[in-house]
C-alpha cells in the first residue's frame, strides 16, 4: 500500500477523455507511476461542462480505476482547466520602498505581487494562475530574485491567467462531489501543466510556443527567457475535424471519428487515390471515397486552426523570438500531416512533445495525449517541494517560482 502522504495525483478532465494519474517521488528524482485510470468524457462540449452528472460519472470511473491500480484512495488532486473562456493578460505594479535605499524584503515582494493581481476583472471571472515575469528595482529590469537588493522602488510584471467563474466552479464542484479536494494552486491551465511535463529549460529560455490540441479547443502558452509571455485558447479542436468529416461525407459522428484516426494512422506512402469505405447514414448504403477527398476536408480545418494560432503568436509580441519553435501536444498533435503543415505555415521548427520524467510510465503515458495529466503531477510535486522549502525561508521559495525547470 502506497504511503498516503507521499503521492501526488493529476486529474485531466476534458471533452474527449478523463484521466487520473497517481505518482510518488522516486529515489531517482523522477516520479514513479502507481496507477492510471481513463474514461470517456461525458457532459462536456467544446471545453466546458454542460451536464454535471455526466462529468461526475466520467471522473468517478477514471478515479476508481487509478485508485485500484495504485492501492490508495484519491482524496486530493491537481486538476486541469481549459476552454475558450480562459484568457491571459499581462499586469504590473509598483510599490515604494521609502525615500532612502534599503533592502527588498520578502514582505515587499508579496505586497507588490498582490498589487499586480488587483486588476479590474468582470464579476464573472477569476484569476486561476499568476506567473511572475520579472522584477525591477529602481528601473533595473530582468531581476528574478529581488530579495536583498537595494533600492527605493520595486516593480513586478506578471502574467495572469483568468477563467470564467461559472466553469471554474463547475470543475471544482464536479471533483468535490466525489470527495476529492484541490490543494492550494490546485487548478492549473492545461497548457501550463503540459509545459511542465514536456518542455526543456533550454526551450523555455530560448523561446517556444506549446500548442495543446484538445478535442473541444486548442490551448497555447508562449515562453521566452524562462517566463510566460502569452497564453490563449482558440475555439477549434479535434471535434471540429470530426464534425467536418461527418458533414462533408454524410456519415455518423462515430464513423467520422474512426475515419479521422484511420487517416492519421495511414501509411504516408499510401497513394492519395486509395479508397476508404464510408458507412452511410440511416438506410443509405456504404460508399467509397478516396483519401484525397478526406485530406481536403481535414486540410481546410487544419489551415483555419493554424491561422488562429498564428494570430495569437503575433499577439504574444515574441513570435520572431521563438528560437526553439513550436511543440505540439494533445491528441490532435498525432493527426497525420499536421506537424508538417504547421512547420510550413508558421515557418518554425516543430516537434511533437511526449511527456517524460516518469519512472515505470507503462505503454500509454509516453504519448502527446497524456502531456497534461503528466504535467499536473509534475506541477503537484513541485508544489510539494516548495511547501518543504518554505521551512527554509522566503528566498528559497521565491527561487522555486522561477526554477524547477526540466533540463
């Protein structure tokens, strides 16, 4: 039986699948997988919960499967959140340290960061995450650890990730109803989590955009100089490809999904003229269409998605400074030809990211579709280490906000 106080749980609740992952720190420094559970998601539509009981059923099934494999009851978890309602915004704040120069204290840092969070938000929005970008002491910029520095003025720049309160609370309620609580900082923007499970320290430092292609939407996060520069969600995901196939070829959604997966997994040397059987709707007979016809439908939606991503990269202000290009994760990252099209349209180096840092990952976890849930346990483990570091003082704690990067 695993030690209850020595494990961390990630819970990825999405439009396509719900996944629970239980890990514990191993002596190697990695996270040892104790148990994983998956379930088809119910009650979701395009990244938001539309039926609470359906969502609860999916979470319950995934959690019970993970509990059985791990041999521990799951009563807390780090949970991912995404959807078109999630927005990112940069903010800053300045405080005076007095007329005479003095040392910056941990209390000063807490005060200026609190001030940076005091932005005007609509009543229906909440701050999910606060990602420090840099500190300035008397206009000297690029500072990561200001405690102990001398000055008369302290400024901070942060990136705030906000979410619609209703969806935020629906996710929390769904999990709480099953007796699972969220720790402090327990609700995490999914691309932020995926970045912790997939990106390297060099990528975050030299500039990279992580694109998480989910079923209902596509989330993204942009790093430069090891800090978050931009986050966004575009309302196009894998479900839209499936719907296009269903409408374009007049076939049921389940069959359209199978066709999308067959197309993605086909032999790239297979000629476009090769035929595929399309089940009919109702009493209509099956038909034969070519892979070329299917490719036209998928290509049109892929180009639309990439145009939306490109627009967000421009908004980030660092689209020309992404030295490490773009990393694709999520189930949609496996769509055949998408990585090549991304490289062609966005003119950047591309890699498909698979999560690492796990001991005994099994067969399913080293997959782009599981980047978020692996990132959630990675985030949870970092929070556990930070909690221990707090006993060592504020300097160690502040270092943790900028450190802990994968190498």
